[in-house]
C-alpha cells in the first residue's frame, strides 16, 4: 500500500472526527468539567472504538450489522438512549446551577479517567453510523488482494488520527477551562451541551 493511501485515509478520518457530533461533544464536556486527563481518556475511548469498528469492518461483522435492519435499529436506539441520558444529566446540572461549591459534575464528583474512557468508548461503539462510514470508506483504500496486515494498518491509522485530534481538542478546552468553568459560563455550556446531546440522540433514533 502506498503512503498516499494512508495520508488520504487519515485526512478523511480527521475531517469526520472534527465534525460536530456525539464524540466531539463528549470529549469537550469531559475536558471542560474534569480537565485535560479526562478529556484525553475520553478521546482514547473513542479511538479504541474507531479501531474496533475498523477491525469488525475487515471481518465483515459491520456489514452484517448494516445489512440487518433489526440489529442496526437496536444498536441505534441504544446509542440514542445513551446520548439522551448524558444530555439530560447535563441539562439537570445546568438547571441546578450550583457550581460554586461543587467543582465537578455530575453529582459533585469529577469524572475519572476510567469513566471518561468508558463514555468515549460506549458513545462511539453505539453509533451504527460509524460502522456504515467504515464500510463505505475502507474498501476504497485497500488494494485488490488486501491482506490482514493491510486492514490492520488502516485501522491503526484511523485510530491514530482520531486520538491525535481529540487529544488536541482536550488540550485546547482544558487550557480554557478557567474561563469555561466560571459559574455563568459553565451553566450556559452545560445547557448547550445537554441540548446538543439530546438533539443528537433524537436525531440518531429517528434518522
């Protein structure tokens, strides 16, 4: 496989990762509330999810999911419910608005790295659109007689680009954290993020 194929794949994956969506929202909120480490852990979870989707695409499992209306709908609804759940938590935090003595959310507890990782992983794995994305994308970058190593290398590139972008995003949000966690700003952002997550969940369920 030519280097240009890896570069092209990385560019497409980067554009997809940068587009506003569930992954973007969940990393931003974790980095804003619990700091750079939590944001990066969430990004790692998303990258692991991307790697997993790329691998199951190579194995043909993702194709079966996309071809099965029942399986696709089930994963879609579970993923939508999870996004709505996270969004409602953010909206409830915004409604309470008591941030002065509660440095972290939700429930006054910081989101630990493991919890942030889990949020990123689950959000990505429960989004069947990612499966469809890789089913349509990866074959275009594979040679005619693709080997298991070719598939693995593409999966590594996709996960690496994803991780790099969300690490940068977590760093930027964390650098602005003092401003973003001011009581009024934080309440507004929680309301915006909560509304975005609920909206994304509803859109995923009805699309």
